């Protein structure tokens, strides 16, 4: 019952928002629903902390769920507050008004919370596919040539990718049924975990299933070479949506993968799943790292950086071990915060300069000092410089790699990080430094937008120096599920 | 009743042949409407298989699934496709990037691959080899249609063929997933197609054609 609320409040909110014709009313209702949703998630997280995991037939929650739910609540709150400022310059079309925007965002949120709360692997797949369906119109929201193309590509590529995950789910189900589970319980995560620990499953089928799951959900995570939808969707979507795609959706897909990784590791040992994750992770960071160097569009660069960071998280999970897993979990949260901050900054650049082409923006430090400050803070954080929090998580993963004497992975990791460091800062500094363009209108910066960026920036800095006690409890409880 | 039982058994064992025939048909078809009809026929065969399984296993859930498959995949979706083709007023050929002969060749190779791929699994899990191979062949053909046909509508159709394959794989190996999940999956497929349908209108209105291979503004 505790879990019904966080799941259905966004759905009710979406229905409610469709009734709000006035933009100001829609803003207020959207924020109110967000507040209620945060309370509901907070309550669920508290109950899990207090009484241990909550098991239901279709919904369940444990420490890992709590951790990802907190991530969802935090980033969606930031994005929605940002959206209230951002939406002022969005024209009113038939399906592109504020109420449609908020309603779709809440539908999207509903599906992502659903992914995290699914107890049934079939339901998990259904919710994961629904995330694509709910966000396809958000990606194509502006209805420009680019947005329509990105939306089409997004829905087709992700649906095909996810179809492979469905096949993987079926193979897993087959393994469970052949392993002696009843048809009704053969998709239930808790039952599967217990059966997997007793090695009831045919190893060949589990391997086959995991490969398809990895390809399927890996498409949503954005692993190279299934990432082709990602830069288009991130670049063409409205900025708050880009932030949600990058900072919540990719994490949710990673969450689904982690769930299967736990099952596969219990059933056939960690070797197989970890090797695959390490391979995809390393491949992704190398390709994304190289592509970051040649980007011209700011949001596309940020999108490739998301691919890179998802690769880093996959490496963390693939390495396993206490530091690797801790680093991976911490990194999902840190990356979300930093990437949301950067996307918000990018939205502001687009608003003030009318373009996201990085070669057309010059002298931002003089004309828009606050935007420049945001991009610098976000940029330094995302490349992993101390004292920002991404340094901590990347360092944890790296030390795990060297502890396990995996020098090749550690070496490649370091090399890519330094490449990205150079590329990212080069692109950002070129936009920030230099003489400003001749006629600049007065910089626009809504108060709501600035407030969320300050929150995100402070959070990045604070988590880099000290992890709050409540958060470390959350981390510890998530780790117990993983180990 | 003996007779019905035998017939049901035969449906399960012979349907693979008919499915492979539809695959070859899809490879050579030049018009979208032909492909839609072939898809509809494919779904009829799959409905028959679900019904046969339902009869043999005496399962009420499977009868519901058979009804759903028949309503949506045999009638609903093909009807919606014909409506789309009519409303979009775009030229009706599939815009294949391979010649029919090449397509048939590719499809035949895929059927071989399917048999080779399922071989190592069928003994362990005791399922009809032909049916599983046909399922894998459907998945591969669906993917092939998606990459080799340039019309947006054909990508949707390729996806449907692929989904049919996955459905069939679930049916032959485990007699289908639980009903609730099966319904959820079908719901996602229908909503997905609905959204893609809306997108085809947007593509036509923005680009004035439906050739997705010419959507290449976003690269790199």
C-alpha cells in the first residue's frame, strides 16, 4: 500500500494537469504534485529503512529501490522547478502547451517510478517500454525537423532494443519454469533470487537471457553501439526533459540491468555478467570519449558525456567488490546532479544566444557571467576534478580496478578521463572566454532557474567533501542488496 | 473430440511451414498493403497456434490470449494500417533497398541460421524445433525488414513481425507468459504503434515524404 502512492501520484497528477488551461495554474499544480510525490517517495524510503524490504505481488521495494527513488525525486524536483522558468518562452501550440508538457512529464515520471518499483520482471519490461512511449512526444515536443527526426529515431531504436529485452525476459522465464518454479511466480524477483541462489537454473539459458537483456536494456542505458538514439533525443528535447532523460531515465535502465546482474551472478557466478558489463562499459567510454572531442553542439556533447558516464557506472558494477559497487552507486547520483546542472546551463545558453552551436557562442564570461559560472562549475565537476563529488566516485571505481590488478581497464579508464577532461574544458572555455559579441541583449536568467542550479552546484561540492549520514545509510542499504 | 485434439496437434507442428511462407512473401512484396495482408495472415497462424495450445493444455488464460491476438493483430492493427496508408496519401511501394531476389536470399539464409541457432537449445528444453526456429526466423526477418525498407510504415511493420516472433518464442517454449504480463506487452505494442502512427503524420507534414533513410540531419 505504501508503494501505491509514489507510483500513482504522478499518474493522477498528469490527469489533473491536463485540466489546467492557464500556464500559471499549470505551473503551480505541477509543483504541488511534485511536492506530494516527494513526500510519498520519502515515506516509502523511510518504511523500507525502518522495516526492511516491502514485498508485494507486483510492487516491491528494497534498499536499491530506495536509492534510485531518491535520485528520481531529487532530479525531477530540480527539473520541474527549472521548467516553470523555462516554459515561459515556449509557444502555445495545440499539443505543445505547458499543460501538455507537464502532463507528459508526469506520465514519464510514472513509468520511471514503475520501473524501480516492479517486483515482476514482466512488469519491469512493460514499464521500461512505457518510458519510451511516454517520453517520445517530449523528445519531439518542439515539432521542428530535428525534433521529429529525433523523436522517430528514439521510438524506433528503443522499441527494437527493448524487444530484445523482452526476448531475454522470456528466456529467463523459461529457465525459471524449467528450474521448477510455478508459472505464476517464475517472473517474481524475490522468488527468482532465492531459486538462483540454489543454482536451480540451466546456466546456458541464463547466459542467453543475460546477453539479450544486456543488449535490450543496454539500448536504453546508451551503451555503444546501441546509443544512436541518445545524442539526438537529448539534443532535440526541451532542456528539462534532456535533464530527466540523462539523469533519471538512463539510471532507471541501469537499475533494470543491475537487477538482472544480481540474478545472473547468483545463478551462474559473477564471471559472465561482469565480463560483459566491463566490455560494454569500456567500449562505451572509449567511443564516447573520442566523440566528445569532435562535437559542435553543446547538448550533443553533454549527451555523449552521459554515454561515457554510463560506461563508467557499468565498469563499476562489472568490477564488483565493495569499492566498485559503492563507486557505481555514488556515481549514478553524482552524474545525475552534475548532468542536470549542465543541461540547465545549456538551456540558458540556448535561450540567451539563440543557438547551441559552440562555435557561435563567444565571450560568455562578460555577457552572461552567471551562465558561464554554472557551465564552469558543471564542467569541472563532470570531468571529475576534486573537490567535486564525481571525483570521489570515479576514484573509488579506479582504485577497485587497480586493487583487482585489472591494469588494462584502469589504464583505459584514466586515458579516457584525461581525453574527456581536455575536450570538455576546451569546448567550454572557448565559449566562455574571448571578446563578447557586439550587440548582446540583457542576459535572461529566471530566478527559478538560478535557484535550482545553485542547489545542484552546492550539492556537487558538498558530496565531494562529505557524504551526509542519511545518504550513507541509504548507500549502505543499497549495497546489501547488491552483494 | 479425438479429432479436434489431433487437429490441434497438427496445427502446432505444421504452422512453422506456413510462417516461413509468409516470411518469404514479405521479402518479395512490393506494396505496403501486401505486407500488411501477409502480417495479418501470419497473425492468423499464430492465433491458431495459441488456440491449439489452449485446447491441448486446457487453459482458460490461453483462450483469452488467443482472442486478444485475433482482435488486435489479425483485425485491428492491419485495419489501422490500411487506414494510415489511405490517409497519408503517399506512394504505396515499400521502397526496398534490396531487390526481391536478394531479399529472398537473405531470408533463406536467416531461416538456416535460425535452425542452427536453436539446435543447441531444443534438446535441453524439449520444445518443437521447427516452431522455435520459425520464431527466431520471424525475429530476424522483422529486423531485416526494418533496416532494408525505407518507408516509415514498413519499419512499424518490421517491428510487428519481430514482436510476433518473440510472442511465438514465448508460446512454444513456455506456453506463453502469465496473462497479465501478456496483456501489458500487447498494450505497449498497441500504444507504441499509435505513437509511431502519429509520428508518421508529423514526418509527412515536416518533411513532405515518408522516406526515413532521408532523415539524416542529426549525425555524429
